[in-house]
C-alpha cells in the first residue's frame, strides 16, 4: 500500500503524543521537537508545525490520530515508534507506561506482544553507558588516561572509533527492525563514555545526557527526527510488513544517524580533550558545524555502511548492549 499524507500525519501525531506523554519535557526539549516538526514539514510539504501545536494544546486527541491508520502494519509501526520515542531519554515512567498501554488498546494490538516489545525496548534503553562498544575496535582496548599526568590518547585511534561507530549507526538505520533504531542512542552514549574515559574522565549516564543536551542533541528530539526523516524519505514508497519500515526511507535515516554520531564523537573529543572548558554556546556551534561536515562525508562511506548492514547481527548487538 502507499503511505499517503494523512497516514504520515497520523504517525507523526502519535510520535508527538509519545514525546509529551511523561509531562516532564521542559521548554527546551519542547522547542527541539517543535523545530524538528517545522523542518520535517518544510521537506514533506505537510504542516507538521500546526500538527505539533494541535497535539501540544490538546486539540488532536490520541484516538483521533489512531483513527487515521487503517492498516495493521501501520498500526504496529505506530506503536513501535511511540515506544522508541518514550524510551529515547532512558527508561519509562508510569505516565509513559500508561500511555503505551492505552495506545496499544486503541491500535487493537495483542497485549502480550505489545508488552513483550516494551520490555525488550526498555532493557535496551536502560543499557549501561560504561559497557563495551559492541565489537567496535579502538577505545575498548585503550587504557583511560589520568587527566593531569598521562599522555594524551591516540587521536587517530579516537577518530577511527568515531568513524566506526558512525558507520555502525548508519547501518542500523538500514535494517528493517524498529529495535535497530532504538540501539542508536545507547551506542552514542557509550561512545561519549569511552571518549571521556580515554581523556581521564569517568562519566555516568546523567552527565552524558547533560553533555548531549548542552550540545543541542536532545534524546527525544533526535529520535523523532530519525523517524521523521525515514518517513519523509519513504513517503511515496511502499510500507513493508512486520517492522513496517518504508522502502526508500532507509538512506535518509542512515545519513542522519551517521552524521549525528560522527558529530557527537568529534565534539566530545573537543570537549573532554580541552578539559571540559567549552560553554553551551560553543558546544552547540561546534556540533552544528561538525554535523554539516559529516553530512558532506556520508556519501563517501555509504558503501561501507551498506556492507556493515549486510553483516550486522542485530540480536547479538542488542544482547551485548543489554549486558
């Protein structure tokens, strides 16, 4: 079946409901999601910013959004995307759990299957930040430096690790399973952890999330944007069965995830390598410039990303992350 603008609008509306489900988003996070909606709307010629306002102000209820999806595959996709949005900031609170239960009922999904998917996603979303980088060469073999006395880490090795992580996250967006996209943020957290450790800093998950937020990378906003770019990329394509990934959308999401991960890694090297002296404005300016640079690089590495996707064992990867 073709994915029409009304179905796209319903999917985005459900994701926005998920983004606001916990009621904890501050003004900055809401602004990030609004900018995502505005950017996606320009590209898709759909007024997503009006949709954002309708959801935020309660003018478009969840049931009405669900009513726009009459295909079982799209309903399953809507639920998986909503779970990803709720999990993006790491773990579900009671409001989000209630929201997902209500959503699965409105979508008329099997409760055991929906609950099982939520449990798998939650285990992945709460994966520890200090775990291994899921088979990537580089930082896992580097001893952390003492911040004040030891020699600086090998910059070329850091660059290789950042590139490998970017290729891996680009490859994850080429896989059909929604769980593949949910692995991207935990891998980004681990990349920052390893870069900090290589410069002598022991970071916890809260610090890493604060660092990313200071750089302008909101977890919820990033997941909404990942989803939106996949959606726009495949707006006129066919919707697959099962995981429901749109044909033609993978390249769009892959490029975005590659660029985001590369920019996160490079700005982390600047920040921790420079003694954590960059302020918020400097971090955001640096990230924005690096993101544009990475977008220009992505085409060069597209063959490697595609090859990585062909050989990637998603179950093994997610099992490693959960451990």
